[in-house]
């Protein structure tokens, strides 16, 4: 596991974001076992308390489940998993809209840009 940490956001938030991206991309699926808190801390070279905080937040969000003496697993709740994907899509669109609005790009031009770039990146949904 490799995460490029930035200096802007708290590390535990970046760890959570990494897991959400892995789920949204299909690299982690419902019921998949994730590393223990200690393993994660060791792999990422972060403080074990930081790993603990990330797992606690993910458990509170319902993203992972941990039962006594069992490894943590990605939730089986499909609503939560769909919500993760939708959250990431919404964040990306919101950032894009904020960027283009700040330089006064008309909606029509922004939509054309999206379509052009989407197709250039290999739109498989045509």
C-alpha cells in the first residue's frame, strides 16, 4: 500500500480517502479484509494512533466493520458503498465547477470541455 501524503490535510483523513478511492475503483470490495491498524501504520510509516483514528472514523461512517478478535473488513452494506462512490463523484464535480466558475467559463463551454475530455480518456459508456 502506498499513499502520497500531502501537508495540507490531516494524515488520518488522507488514509480514509485512500480507502474510499480503493472501494470506488473496485480494488476493495464488500467483505474484503483490510490490514490491521498496526500493519497499516507500519506499511505507511505513520503513527499507530493515526491509523487507529482513521479506522475509528471509517467504522463510524459504516465503511468498515471490526468484530472482536477478527480482522477489519469492508462493509457489506451496498448503500454505504454506493454512497462512497457518489461522495467522490460529487467532490470531483464540485471542485471542477468551482474552478471553472471562478474564471467565468459559461456552462455550455464547461459541458463541452467535460464531454471532450471524457471521450479522450476512453469513455466506455457510449
